[in-house]
C-alpha cells in the first residue's frame, strides 16, 4: 500500500513539475512587456528622442513633454487631449500593438531573438508608418535574452533597406521613484524650460 502511494505521489509531482515548466515557457511578449512595466522608448534613434514610460500607471515623460493618461503637458501648461495622451503615445509612437503580441518566448529563442513578420493591423499605425517614409507591411523585431523587444526595423521607401525605427530598454523602478521623476519633469515643462527646443 505504501509503495503504491509513493509511486502515485511521485507521478503526481512529476506531472505538476512538467505542467508548470511548460506553462512558464509559453509566456508571451505582451506579458513580458507588461511585467517589465518601466520602458525607455527611443523614437527614431538618430534624433535621440527618449521617453520614459510607466505602462501600469499610464504615465510618460521625455523630449519636452509628458502625459498623465489623457492630460498632456507641453509648452508651459497641460492640455486635455486624447490624441496626445498616454494611449496615443503607447499605440502610435511606442508601437505597442505591434511589439506586444502573443509571440511566445520559445518561438523567439528558436528564431535566434529576431522575428520578421507582416503587420496588417492596426491599419491607422501602418498608415502613419508609411507616412513617415516606410514601405510595405514587413517589420523586424529584435529581442534581448529575456525575450523583451529592444529594436524595431522597417523598410525604407527610398533605400528599400531595413532602418531602425525605435529602440527599447527597460529599467528598474518603483512607482514612487518614477512618479518623483515624472513630477520633476512636469515642473520643468511648466517653467518653460523646453520652449526653445
């Protein structure tokens, strides 16, 4: 009786271990980005436009502006503007709907941390990318060893070569530390520090 119980418990432990290890391997890029939460987005790296995001709190600051959800700060004062708010920045400038997809970490590892794919949605982002001098629907995403996106490349309409559109890095912070920096940056905006840039 003890032997059967021991075999059954051993089998159960092996099964639980196998199931949990499989589920951990199926983490998606979206889950990885959302868990990292604090992201630095360098929009078109040749211009050095750095933005610091707190995805969970819907805050960002950088390049002379900041946003607290739908409140946008620039030129000395805040504007209430959905078109310039956090979601707009996240979706259009960060390319969140494109980079934060359901690609699994094993797929990224098997592809040597570079995935090339065709994007068909969202249409409005594709139109903006085309308006910025890019062609086609192909995108190349580079990942770090933690399977987080670190670079996005698109095909240039002029040269037909891959060009870096955004780079991404991730930083450790607490909400309190981040908010302190965000508040200080907004104070600089309100003081007119970035008006002449």
